[in-house]
């Protein structure tokens, strides 16, 4: 096994505590306060936040591979799609990093999660899930401000309109949780494409290709919530080798 499970105290006043390896899994997730939160504010430093469709973390070997890959980059929080682990759990790994995931109670398909760098565990204010497709994490930035990160994984392209509507309703619930700053990220199974109208202030100059139906739904949701599709606002530079850099337009998914 590449992970170790540590039992931490239940949240005071809550009858539906998270499972920290004790075997108690609540049926309905509404978040949990961090019993170890305290000083350790993030003062004037960059946060490196990423999102990735990992395909699967169902085996501990896959989780170890992910941590090894992350050693090559700067990272603080990674949002995860397609975790493929059952139910909701919060696990402190041997590395000291924290894995939180929410999956289906019946089978190990889909699911979302967060991998949180060990240096930020003390800054966790709240962490929880709305559904197996939508989870949230609130980090204390300082004694006045907090950052909420929402990780999502939208239904597949062959899903019904009802499933899509439920997904966006769940995302709206996560956005309604109080914080000063918000990042919504993950796998939307949508293509924003290029800006089609000047009123679409949420889309930048560097949108790529044509927008599909799912993309139109995502743009509508983005405008309604005062958000921006940030990877349409900049070009991506990729290093091919020593002295060789190419520029690519980002592709919103």
C-alpha cells in the first residue's frame, strides 16, 4: 500500500462526519470544518492551482505515479477528474499530502477529487461535495480573505439534457458557498470556441475553433455567474527543447 489512513476526530456538532479511514462514510456530503485549522495564512505568495483528468486513481500505484509526476512542477492544489474511487473519503498520504475524493457509492466510475499539498492542510477552512461531479475546497488566504476552488466533471456527451441541467445546478450550489475569491475548474466536456459576440466578456481573444452546443451552455452559465473562461485570455508557450519554444492556442474542454 502506498497510502496510510489516519483517523481524525469528528467535526464537533456533526452527525455526518467525513470518512478519514475509520469506515464511516456519510451518505450526504455537506462539507466539514478542518479540526487542525489555525495560523499559517498565505501572505503574498503565488498559489499554483491545476486541474487534470487523471483517468483513474483506483489503485494506490496510480496515486503514487501522480505524486511522482508532480515533483517536476510547482503545485499547491490539483483538482482531479475521473478519480474512479468509491464514496467520499479524506486520506492523508504517506507523503503528508491530502487526498479528498467523492465518487459513486455503488461503483468506481467517474468521481472528482483534490490533491492538496501538505503545506496547505492547516489553511483548509472547508472541504466537501455537492455530488460525485462537483466538490469544493475553501482555503484561508489571510485573516480577511478566503479562496474557494470548485472542481467539476461534467456528464459525457451522450448524456441527457436533464443530467446536464442537474450538473449545472450542483455547480451553482457550490458557487453559492461564501468566499471572497472563487475558481471553478475541471472537465466540462464542452468547447467554448472563439468569441461570437462582444457581449461575451467572459471569453478572451484566444478562444479556439467553433463552439459546440455544450460550449454554448457553459458560456451561458459563465456569464450568469460573473465568471471568465480564463484559458481563452492567453496563449500557451510550450518548450520543445533547448532554445525552442512554440506558441499554441488553448483548447477549452
